[in-house]
């Protein structure tokens, strides 16, 4: 029997709460070891990363600050990767060890654009931690150093991820029912 019963509109639970919690703990331990002695700036990408960010922070043992950015999805031609910054960082990332916290990498266009932008601000280091990754959907060569779960090409919601602003509050990641 499933530990978590799927909500209406959800085809199946892909990652239940316990699985997410365990894996995020492991990511936090790896990040803590890699950044030992280095203050870290976590940059959460709104809005999909909020639950992941909250859970991940609890497992990071090094001194860390948080900041957020919000990016518009590319409109129209998805191959151009035309991404706009809707909300920018409050602070500077110059000379700092920056870890971008993402919900999911799909084509990689959003992340590619974001990393190019952040590089111009001269961080000391710049890496990515993404809860989910769909490697089969990539249109540009971008990778995250830390990945929670590689997944197949399904549209997933929950644990911060939405469909038309719904489902973000689900405590698990589920596959949306196809219409
Ligand atoms: P990319 O630029 O890598 O194609 O897309 C990244 C963004 O698209 C993610 O941050 C997320 O907002 C959205 N996205 C991509 N795949 C999914 C998915 O399966 N479910 C949801 N809810 N959003 C997705």
C-alpha cells in the first residue's frame, strides 16, 4: 500500500515524503562536507524551490545565507531560452560561494541563462543543486553538481512544483494525470 495516497488530479506518487526527506538529508551532508569552512550563499529560484530550500537548509551544517530570484519562463519559442529576471538578488554574490537551489531542470534553458547572468557578477564559485532532473529533455548542455532524483519525462507537481499554481502544497512529488 502507498504511504501517501495521491490527491485528485494526480496519477501516481513518484516520490513520497520519507524518500524526499532522506535524499535531501544526503544532499545536505554532501554540501556540508564540500563547503566545510566556507560560508555559503544559497540562491533559491522562486517559486518552485521553496519546500526543497526549506528542507535542504535544515541539513546544511555550514554557515549559510539565503537569497532568492524569480525568473519568467521562456515565452513563445522555447529554443531561444529568452528568460527574464522578475525578482533579483537583494545582496551581492561577488567573491562568494554561491549554490543555486532549483526545483527541476528540464530543457536546461532557464538554468543556462541564470548561470550566465550570475557568472558576470563574479562569484568565487557557482554550483547548482536541483531536487529533480529530466536529463532526457535537455536542449543545452547544463548540469547540476547536486541532484536529488533523475526522473523520466513526466510532468510532475507537488513539494513546491505547480501546475497553473496548483499542487505546490502537496508534501510529495506526483505525476500529473494527462487530460
Ligand atoms: P527548463 O528551462 O529547464 O526547461 O525549465 C525549468 C522550469 O520549468 C522549472 O524551474 C519549472 O518551473 C518548469 N518545469 C519543467 N518541468 C516541469 C515539471 O515536470 N513540472 C513542473 N511543475 N514544472 C516543470
